[in-house]
C-alpha cells in the first residue's frame, strides 16, 4: 500500500524516524535479553538503508526485560547495526524521574533490567516501579508491591509502559499494562506511565535527534501505543502488518494510522523514494 498523501501534508518527507523494536525489527524470542528471536524479513537491510540515507534514527521501545546495552547486543546478534545510545527506553527515563523527585523505589522488574537502577536508594520505599517482569510476575512479588503501595499515605506507581500484550515466537504474552491495572484497582491509584504512549517519552526521542515532531515519523506495530501515542505529539505514524498487528487495527475506533504497510522494508522503500525527491 502506498503511503497516503496526508502523510506529507506538512510540506516534506521526514528528517528523522522513530522505530519500534519488537514486532518491527524482530519477533519475540524470550525477551530482549534472551538469545532467541528472529529478524523480520528485510528489516536488517532496511535499518542499514535508513542509516546510509542520512535520515536521523532512534529506536523507541517499551522493552523492559533488558538494559539498553543488553538489547543492543541482542539486535547486533540478529544482524542489526544498532548502538545502545540510539535506543530510547523507559528504564533510564524512570531512573531520571526518580532522582529528580527524590523517590525511593520498590522495583517489580525483570532481573535483566535491574542494572539500569544500580546505585539508587531502595530502602524504605515510597513508590513502586513496575515493568515487564515476565516470569518474575509471581503472586508473592505482585502482592509485595501491593503492600508497599497500600501502606503509603500518597501512593506513587510508575509503570514502564501500559501495553496489553506483545508477540513472541511462541505466541502472545501479557504485557505490563495488565499488572498495572491490577495494582491501580487494588490501591485506588492512577499509574504514571513512563514509556509509550507518554508524550514526554516520545518528545525525549524527538529532542534527542534535534528535530521537531512535524519532522519525525514513527513506525510501529501497536495501533494505540506506537501510532496513537506518536500522533498525540504531532508525529505522523505508520503501522506495519507484522508483530502484534491485527486486521481490526485498520478499523480502530479512535486511532487511524497515517498509513499501513506490509513491513519495515516496504516502509523504507516508500520513504526513501519520497525523500530522494524532496
């Protein structure tokens, strides 16, 4: 499907791209820190072509099962030329927020992402930080987080994303949003989301490239968190028919992508064709 004319209505093709990772570059494989996963056909070459073109590029992910360094290593093993500094992820943003507000976190996270929080004071916690803990989401650990929150006069819950589910090679998996909602309900608290679809998260990626939202295009597989979140910031967004995409996404009641393409390779073909004409 060709990129529709409204995508370029602001005057020119984008100067920078934001790419989701899981579902756009690769599919699943036991989390970012694991050795599994498979690069989606054409995606390795597509990233290489973007970099060769001169377009600015950041990888904007809600991945919270590994550090940025761990995720970069996994992508490199799959053939992608990606550096940790090009990855915008929720854990470093959450750490900065904790330090700015003097918060001492109780961490309900995957063990592989814990190094992002090394050195923080976690004694006598006055907030909970929740990420995709995967197999570490046990009743006891969730209940421990509940007890911290319910015991606070002013409970603070930071959630590293609010996704409902994601896709791995063995099927769909519950994401952090399901556990976030459980704690919100039990503790009568509203979580602060650090990650997509948070406006602050998208703007951090845009600012890191030295661009404005109107100069940037997001490419993702999640109609709400990738596409909808970007559009709320004034960023155009394409959805790919890979990863967690479902045909019903094209008829979503509240979010309409600026374009839908088969995969990242297809998107890059169209984008570079338009970019060279500009």
